[in-house]
């Protein structure tokens, strides 16, 4: 499994216990929103016994949601300028647009 997995735990106590279990077993993870942990696909498949058994106990409850994380909506609107002249042109255009708007 290569795709990342997002795990949302709606109960604060469950979320805290799961994060502590991950940390105690040396699993690194970023947070992605409200009470949501993101694990790489490999880390999710190879969860150590502590976090794995905790998650297994909660899987049937409505307080746990396991999903693929939403792709980031923060895309670049335009490519990075390649030269100093392009940079100056982009800044000039942005300045004119700000002054006009």
C-alpha cells in the first residue's frame, strides 16, 4: 500500500491515546486537520502491536474514520519565475493588479 491513510478519531480521548501509542512506538506522523492523523501506507500496514490493537478495538465504532486524505488544495497559480527579468515582470503585474483592484 503506497497511498497515505488518514485516521480521524472524533473522540478527543481516543485521539490522544492513539497519538501517544504511535509516539511511544516510534511511529512518526503528521496531523491533518481536526483530530486526524496521516500515516504513510507502509506505516499503516506495519503498525506496531500497541497502536494496531488500539485501532482494531475502535474500528467498529462511529468515532473512527479511516480514509485516503484529501489532496492539498494549495496549488501554485503560476510557475516559479526562471529569470530575474521574469521575476520583475511578475512583480510589476502583481503591483499593477493590486493598485487597480
